[in-house]
């Protein structure tokens, strides 16, 4: 299996890093939810062949390589869980619970308005973009926008909570 | 940019080499031997003797000659198996900081990584002489079942020897790489690695250039050394019976018997019967040296080691079961390590797998071959980066690194292979009531990162201690404690209200890092686990390497100065340790009162 080019690799990292927390194991391994053992092993081999950190040692800067190891370690974890029927079943149950929990706890509208008022106009704009992205199902952009907002207000409990819910 | 070599740092023997486009070249000593004894001899007169020249000194200068250091590396001296191993070593081993073993030879106190570093330095120098290039990086192999502290000790040894340890590779994985590299095969192979000190068994899937470990297991303290010990015991009891002299309490006598035992074992590989006289084992009351006559048949030898061999087959059975494979799914069996030369081992192995093991491979050299290939591959990626501006065209077409082991009738495919290795043991986290739960089960792919949520066991608990274990048992104390991590200042709340996010990260060298975060306060602690028995690099004594050409007086002065510095360091370390111990007790108490 051919290692990815540096360009492919960096584009992938830029795309995946902001969304990493929001991706589930199937998305990380890039397999459909009903994938069988063979598909899962094949997908892992494919990804490992392309982006394993050993194949890109020092082709990347140390910080880029570090990011690659972080992403690869998550893909390995996804593989560990999905290849075992027992782990996979437990994971699906936990995921369902987690999703249910995050959609039932909703803040009151006036609470949101007052929390928003404390933020800078730019951060408010980013928050609105995140909510809009979330509605269209684009979790990755939602997370990215919230993170950018959070960068402007690192202490904001409101934004932190919103990000946590999104994850 | 210097040379990147592969090193098989073995319990009894070591091999080092470099991968070249023509194949792997192994470093030979002046007599042409490619296998070097992992022995260091420090004669009373000064200097050091290494490798095969040091091996003969095991008999002539036993108290100054260190061997089998690998059995002690990264070990807790107080562990029962380590105590047992120490009992059969003729050189004294003491307890140092953090319960690490300290080897004492000729008044010099050395940590085990320091001793292993001498072996590594010897190999490095052989490579540098032979390949006429400076060696900078190395891939060092370790038994697959090596624990965190053993791995850290090995890395430390490499560092002391002035090597950049590019990677620790598991020995069976390296052997499989040497076996399958450049042959673009689609096979499942079993690697049976029975060496001088340890036994490992791994099953791999080779999918053209990807080498994925499906399962591995092994036993530490199961190797050729143990078999020698068994024969030595047999000779000792023979001596006791016929001559009424018991050599067992006499270390020098037992040492001579183990040297004879190794020769007898090797003789029995190709002969049905061994017999003769061993001279000069002890000196009797009248000042005469005593010899012992012995006779040992292959059958008797087989019945002596049968238990050991069955243990290895049990491990094979367990690994196969854990991977969901059957014996018939294995395409080839690779034998590694000198103990696979024992006829009974070969016989049981071919019976169990219902096929003859692969014989085209040299069991002493195959691991170093694999290590050298991996070193070249990792360095190859380095070279790419060193071409200054790396264009994407170049990255798209990486230079093929072609250093397969050429064989008759086969063309090497070359290219970069990829090793996908696994954790050899289950990593666990302590839970309430003396139990533990698995966090990353054995045979998990590495590098890997897993995060999970935990909570407090009591109301208003302000502190949690995350204890990490290694092993397969539910009860905490039946596993090996790797270390612990503390998270403090947890805000008051009901039992189970706190959300503690714990992350286990296993790095490519298979060393565990643990991180804990309180999700409500965002407090975070990250730590490398403090492992008992692991080398403590800051405190331990260093040996003094005197420059050549000094007068006796100058040398004595330098030695004295060094000794003083060492004593100071030791005192300081001792103080710090006592302080840390005190603090630990205090904290444990605080927690108790906080929880109740």
C-alpha cells in the first residue's frame, strides 16, 4: 500500500483535527455502520498503509508528526473496538446513550441570549455559525466554529458546555 | 547523518547489523564471529573486556564478569522471580534507588542499563569499524512480553551508549519482518522465539508489505539459561551422591557447573549420549581440586526439560485461541533463538503445528536482520526529509529502500514494509473494592489512545488515585502494578457526580502514558508512570571512564573525585526519596479522612 504524499497527509490532518472529538469510530475508520470484519480490517490496513506515522517520520515537522500520531492512535482505537463483536456492541449502546443525553439537556432561550451577550461580536457570530452548521448536520464545522469562538474567550463556561454537548 | 543499525540485544548473545541494498550485513568480531556474547568483564586491573573475549572469563574470573544482565533490566529486585534469577548469578546484585538492581563488580556500582550500554557500545564499535561510518541511530529489539520498565531500561541503555533509539521492536515481529520482507506474500506465520532468557510466541498476518501482529504472549524467565541451570542442578546432585560434596552453596562451583551444563546441552543436540569428567569444580579439605564424572542421555535430558517445553506449547495454544485461528490456518512456523535447536523442542513444535518449521532461517541472526531492516526503513523516512525542500512529487514517489535478504530463485521486491504491532498484556485500571477493569486488552494495536469516563466512589471525595496495572486478573493484587497518578481538588459533590476523563496512550515503543482530567474543573494531570524497579536516570551512579594515557596518580585523583560526587548524589537521592515517601503517607491519610 502506497504511503500518502505529504500534501494529501497535511490536507487530511487539517480536515480531521478540528473534528476529531466529534467523529465516531465508523467515521474515523471510514467504514459504513454495517461493515463486516473483513471490511474493517481492510479499511484499517488501507489507512495504516497510507498514513502510519512510521511512513512519514521526519518528512513532517515534529509538530505535524505529533498530530499524525494522535490521529493514528484514535484510528487504532476505532479498529480495536469495531473488530471485536463484544466491544462493538457495547460501543453502540454507549453511543446511543450519549446521543440521547446530549439532545435532551437544552438551555432556556433567555439563558443563551444572556450568555451570548457576554461574548464579543466576532465570537457571537462564530457561535451562530456553529449552531447553523449543527442544524445541517455538519458537526465538523460546528466544532471548528465553536473552537474558534472559544479561542477568543478561553474562560467561557457557556462555550465550553456547548462544545461538550456537540461532542 | 550516520548509520542506522539494528541490534538484537539478547540475554546470552547479541547481534548487530545494517541493511544495505545488497542485503543485511552483520558486524563480525576479529575472529569472524557474527554472534557476540552479551558479557562484560571488568578485570581488577582496570579496563573492560567485552563480547566473546569476555565470555571465556565467566569461568576464569566469575566475580568480575557480568552476564545475563537482560534478566535484571527494569526489574524490581524484590520480585520473587528476580530473587530466584539473582541467586544463580555469581556477581553480587544489591538494591538501589527505586528498588532497581545495582550490579557490584570490583567495588564499582552499576545500574543494569549501564551494563547493557557496555554491550551496546561494543556492538556499535564493531559496526563502526566494519562499515567505516559513524553509528548514530539504532533499532533495538526486546522480548514481546517486556514490560514498561524493561522497555524504559533498554531505551536508557541505548541512550547511555550514545545511540538514538529510533524504536524498540518486539523480537518475534522483527523475525517475521526478516522472513517476509520483500517477498510480497499473503500468509499467516507463527514465530516461536525461545532464546537464552525468555520465550515469546507471536502470530502475524503478512499482507504484502504490511506485517500485522494478530496475537502475542510469552513467558519471562523461560529460556536456555533455565535449562542450563537444570542440568547444573542435576550435576550437583550427582556430585553430592557420589562424592558427598554439595556444591550448591558454593557460587563458583555452581558457575562452573552451569558452564559445563551449557556444553552438555549443546552436545546433546546432535548426540544421543553425553558423558565425561568435569575438572576443578571445588577444592576439597586437603587442598586438592575435585572432579565429577557424569553421564546424561538424550532421553533423560528430554524428560528433564519436558515441563518447560510443554509450557511453550501451552502459550502457542493460548495465542492461537485468542486470535480465533486454528493450527491449520498457519502457513509457516519461524523458529528463533538458540533453544529451538534442542531436538525435543523441534519435535514438539512440528507435532503441534503438524508441519516442519522453516529451516532456511538462522535462528541466531534473524532478529537482528529484521531490526536492521526496520532501522533502514525508519532512517529512510529521515533521509527523505533531509533533502531540503521536499517536493510533493518526491513524496509521491518515495525512493524504494531495497534491502531484502536475497535468496536463490527469488527476486527482492524492495519497498517499505510496515510493522503493526500490539500490546503484549492487558492494561488495567483499579476500581473500588480491590478490583480492576481492563482498559486496553492485550493484542490491542499500537500506537493507540483510549479515553473513558470514571467517577468518584464516595460523596465529597476530593482526590482520586488512578492506579494502572498490567495483567489478566480481576483482582488488583494479582496483576503487576505499573504506577499511579493523582488528581486533586475535585469539587465536593455526590458519589458518582464527578466526571474524570482518563486517557491511556501507548506509544510506538509500547510504553504507557496516562492522562487524567476533571471535566468539571478542567484540571488536568499527565504523567509518565513512576514504575518501581525502573531506572531512575537522575540519581543513579555513573561509571567513570578515564581517558587513556593518564598516570596512576592522576587516575587515582580523578577516581577519588568521582567517588565523592557519586556519594553526594546518592545522599541527595536518598533524602528526596525519604521526603517523597513521607508525603505519600500524608496524602493517603488525608484522603482517608476526606472520604469517610
